[in-house]
């Protein structure tokens, strides 16, 4: 499974609005189209964490293909009033806000 973690800034009071936008988005076929298996949203003291797990290792490739879909463009625009780049000076795309995994452990079967 491939995972991504996007870090940004969000006012804690925006959580319900952001959750609603993603619930509407996830009710479409878009998660399947992007290979999304699970999405989790977290907030902590003005920070926003978006953890997304994908089937296999091709999550980034599928997202690249989905980026032009009007629903993907729409949710990106709808989130703008709520989510701010962690570092606006270096942000060009969500890839600029992705955390780097430096350790991973999984229980054996």
C-alpha cells in the first residue's frame, strides 16, 4: 500500500466544513478512480494533516491522471477558503506539502 501525508494550515473551526467537502467528494467514484483505499483528516493546533492510502504503489500516477477531472479541480477550489499552504513561498502543488516518511513498521501476519 502507498501512503501520502499532506501537511498544511487550517483553523480548527474549519474541520467540519473540510470533512463535509471530502464526504461529498468521496461519495463519488473519484476515490476509486484515484486508487484511494482510505482517507483520514487530522488537525492539531492550526495544522492540517491529510493521510491518504492507495492500493498498490501507483497512487501518485493515478492522481496525476485524475487532476484534470472537474470534480478534482472543484474540491481543490472549494478547499481554498479553509486550507492554506504550510509554506506559501515554496508551494506550487500538493506535492510540495507532502511529508517524507523516514520510518515504517508493520505487524507481521
